[in-house]
């Protein structure tokens, strides 16, 4: 089963300081990415591109390669 991850979840995962109560969400997202189960919709990808952040570009590249 593949998963579409919404912008809010990506936002939480990409923060430098992750709130303790959100660590489980980030861990689940990392696991889904590693398993190749994340679908990145074009609209969400575009939001990342407009952020102009090299770290985010790296994540998008990894997701596109997987």
C-alpha cells in the first residue's frame, strides 16, 4: 500500500526542532520513505520547490529516485 503524505506532515518532518509529541509521526514517515511507499503529489512537490531550500530539494530527489 502506498501513502500520500500531506503538506502538514512534511512540514513537521522537515523542521529542525521537532516537538517530542511529533517524533513518532516523523519516524513513521522515515520508515515509509525507506520502504518506497510514499507518493509525492505534484502540488506538494511544487510547494517544496518554492521553499527554495537545498535540504528539501535533496529529499525530493531521493523520493523521485525511489
